[in-house]
């Protein structure tokens, strides 16, 4: 068996941060199209203009990063951050003054 089994250092999370113009009807359409693309590709909205996706490996994260690059709108800024599951596990979330724990990590099926 390989030593590269799924673990907290191999599993990745992708964050997509974006600031797209929404002044005109055309710009709003473009921004909506980009958000819908992210959702169709498995991303979930974490905050407005911040989307997140769980990836089983670095290779999977690279595939999704490439897809995002191919769909970036002509105007605005898009940033992509990749972190390990171990790093993501250290995130602190606050809603008002209350801290809430992360939701359960998606279940993974390992085929060999």
C-alpha cells in the first residue's frame, strides 16, 4: 500500500475570493454567471464573494484551479488560496460574539 493515503496534510481546501464589478446589468450578469459556475463546480458560499471547496488531493485542487482560471471574468479580481485540511482545521469562525465549530468534514471514499 502507498503511504500517500488520505490524510490531513494531503486533503486540500480551495478558497476563491473575488471582487467583481456590478455597476451595469451586463456586469451583474457576468458576476452571477461566475458565482453559478463556482457552485456548479462544487464550491459552497462561505461569505459573500468567498467560496470554498473540499478536494481529496492536491491534484484535484489543481484541476479545479485550472477550471477557475479558464472562467475568470474580464474585469474584477479573483484570488485562489489552497490550504491543507490540517490548516483548515485551525480556522476560527465567529457569528457575532459567538464562536461556532466547523461543520463535519465531507466523507471520502478511498478506492485502491
